[in-house]
C-alpha cells in the first residue's frame, strides 16, 4: 500500500512541467514561456536536464495570479 503523504510533505512534492501545466490549466508551451520570461512559478532543478515545480510554489504562484479580462 502506498503511504499517504501528510499535507506539509505533499506540498514539497515536485511536479514535472506537464503536470504543473495541467493543474494550472495552461498549455505546456505557455508555462515554458512564463518560466523563460520570469513570470512563472519558482522552478526546482531536478537534474542537469530536468526541471520541476514544487506543489507549494505552484499554489503560491496561482494564488498571486491576477485575472486579466
């Protein structure tokens, strides 16, 4: 049986960019553009070639996002 993560540990889970894009309802290309121009969430380097986003950083970024009509 897979252990259930407590909320503080779940917030430290690192998501791949595709999952982060899905959660934030953005295309992967849009998320990559926001990361490149500095308007995206904080990024965690998982390895030399791989980036990820901690769940708590994604939540914080989404909470700060303004709705533009």
